């Protein structure tokens, strides 16, 4: 569901206000620049919005402190390596090899033409892996748990790991390929569950837990390490 970003002149520059068809006001902090994102219903006034933000100042500062702590623990990618499904793989560059390459999971080696120090090539490599790995898992899990979806799209997104549209179309972030297998599994189940329960209420979370019993472990990873992963 798309929202409308209110003119920044009305609020301090570190705050972004989005009007949306929602029932209540909510806050989140964007990891990249610590911008405060406040989502509000259409009918809420500027005064009410500012009161809500000021009331939650302690929470905002606490979240910003957490982000700074996470940033200081930045996941370091060593030269000539790629983080793949939660593990560091050494890349053996062979010019006439394909871009996706050959992945030796036992020895944690990738034989590929990818230049690991070129961010655009890294992005392309992860996109290729996502297109190869994710669709079969999504199809399998949908069949196993009785979900139906329309189509699958894989993109590069700044903040969202995935989304599900009202028509059942699934969108996933290629950055998922950096996360461990159990996290990938959870993210897939999360979006598939939205094809049946299009909300984040109790029924939705019970459905997620039934399909992915260790989802809280994956959620914890996404709230910590997942917030500082970069391709």
C-alpha cells in the first residue's frame, strides 16, 4: 500500500511523515541515515503528529543508539570473499567462468567471473543466485502449506526484505541471499502467509509459527545482524 510523503518543510529534516490508509500512527527509524519515519492515518493533524513524535522521543533515541551500536559491529567482508547464505565463501575468479559460477559448499569456495570488489557485479551475482534458489523453495513451501500466489519478483530494496500485494504477487529482496538458510525460509513463509492473512494480527503470526516454528530466531537475526548487512 503506497502512502504520500508530506512536504518536508512542515517538519524537521530528520523526520519523514507518510500519510497512509492505516488505523493508527507508528514510528520506525531508517537504519541508513537514522531518519524517523512516522506513518499516520489520513485524518491525523500536524499537531497530533508532533505530539505523538515528542511523546515517543525516549523510544526514538533508544532505537538510534541501537542502530549506532549495530553499525559499530558492521559485518566485515574480507577481500576476495562473498557472504552467501550466512557463510563467508572464498571467490576464485576465472575469466571464462560464468557469472553465477560453481559453488562448493563443503569447501566454501565460489568459482566465478564475478569481481568481488565491484559493487554492481556483486549485486548482479546475488540477483542471479536469488532467481535460481528462491523460486523452487517458494513453490515447495506453497505446495506444502497450501498457499497460492500469483507471481514472484526479485528486486534490490533498501529497507524491505519482502512484500505481498493484494493480488498475491510476492516480492523479495535479493539481499536475502546473504542471510542464513533458516532466515530465508522464514522470509518466504512470512510473505506466503500474507496471501491468506493480509495483516500482522494474531491469526497471521499463528499461521507463521505453524509453518515456521523457529521464526522468532529469524526475526531476532533480522533485527540485529540483518540491519547492517550490505551487498
